[in-house]
C-alpha cells in the first residue's frame, strides 16, 4: 500500500492511512517505516504529530468507541421500552459500524498486546455490558421470548453485528446501503427475539 509523496497532509489523513495499514498488516506487523511509506512522508514528519504508532492506534480506536458510545446517549436509546431502545441501539450500532468501518474493524481486531489494546478491550466490554443490560431489561419486561437464553442472545446479536466488518464492502457494485444492512439485522434479530 504505497501512496505517492504528498506535499501536504493532515493529522486526519495520516490517521486514515495508519488505520488502513493496521488493518492490512495487523497492528503488531506494522512498523513506523510501513506507515511512513504508506503516507508518503518521513518518519520524522509522523513523529511531529504523534508520539508513535500506539498513539495512532489510540486515536483510531477512540474514534470508533466515541461513535459507539454516543449511540447510547441518543434519545432513542434513553427513552421508552427497553426492547425499543435495544432495537434502536442495534440499528445505530450497525450504522456507526458502517460509517466508521475501518476504525471499527481495527477496534474489533485488537488482542490486548499493548496498554492501548487492553484499554480498548475494556471499553468494548463496557459497551457490550450496557447493551446486554438492555436485553436483560427487555426480557424482564416480558418483551422477549421466554425460550431465548438472554446471555446467548446477547452473544449472537453482537456476533451478527460485528461480523459486518468481515464481509461488508461499500465500494462493491450493488453493495447494500447502511440502511439496508441495518434493516436486515433488525429483521433477522428481532423477529426471533420479540415475544409476539
């Protein structure tokens, strides 16, 4: 992934390049030299803006996490019946995942090898727990089928949502829109979860 030398670049464009390289090579397999070549700038130019690749990782993961956590504070996630809030959060999570696809992809691939990765995994668990609490509340309200194990349903719901990063390619001809993917996730998950 080599790009032509640039005369100008921004911290945002540098971050986008870093995320692409991290996703292609893996964070551990990426060196500052790889980032320098991909950005078309010297390593010293990169160091002028960030302390190193771990800071780029934290910035990228923060972008993904900030988008996901913002969903939990939106009006559709904070008012009404728990099952409706859960459906809203599920839809918006898919939409954020697609809008921030490279960043969320990176977030989902961290393994805990650095302080930043451990921090990211903890924040992911916190997000997962908050969504799982909605599912439990919806079950307690009697809005979910009683024959569905809530813990298993939580894992399956996250598995379905998170799998989008592995197969969704918006640039492909005929690719579904974010709205279509979110609709499909909602239909698939909640047709099986909601108590009629």
